[in-house]
């Protein structure tokens, strides 16, 4: 048995919002089918199965700014090499409203990720829980061909910071 067949990449990124409550941010994440409204670089996101925000529902996301270098084949798309739209189908596998936590898995994609599972937690910030909140985004994935884990984590950090900026620009005005 090969030892590397069991190896998974794991990483966690986080970002703080000082002017948004945990409940405000949680509402955005539980709107599972509409994540493109908040995540820059994600052109579209819509439901393809189940009820939005309930375990088992599946969303289709496209227009990723993240994909592995080896995922640029045009297999089955009719597009030239590297010009295809990046997409994934993601299933909500668990949701804990009281703990403000959800987990989802990628069930199909053309971005080169295998066995991808992510968890998002919205955590109150400050000792009195009155200092905004922190978004914690963790994931496990099989090693991605052509990437280093640190490169992938950096892309997630940049994406999460962009999401926080968009939320603060729209929700936290005033």
C-alpha cells in the first residue's frame, strides 16, 4: 500500500469583519445557492438539486479564479485548451445554525480538485463577542497536480479577503 495515497492537504484561512455581526454573515453563507453575490471571481452560482441551505442540496458554481494548472484540458467542452469555464458542483453536507458552521464537498468539477471538503465557521470576535466576527474557512483536498499547498492557501486567503471587502462595502456601510 502506498503511503501517499492516504495523504491529504489541509489548510485554514480566516478574516475578521469588525462592523458585521456573526448573524449577518451567517445569513450570507446559509444562502448556499447565491454565494456568487459575495465571492469575487465566482461568476455564477445556482441550485441544481434540493432546497437552498438544507443538507444534501447541490449548487453549481462557475467562473472560478482558482484551478489547477493541469485542469486546463478541453475535454468535453468544445472550447479550446485553457479557455473553458471553470466549474464545480458542491453539496452541502452539514449545517449547524447554533454553531454557525457548515460543511460542503465538491462532487464534480473541472478544476482539478479531488476529495475536496470544506468547512466554514462564523465566530464572534472579541472577549465580549461585540467586536464583529471572524470567518474561518478550512479545507481538505487530495494534493493538486501542479500546485503547492502554500500556493493554494494563498489563493484562498486572497479570495477570503476580497469577500470580506465586498461584504464590508455593501453590508457595513454607514
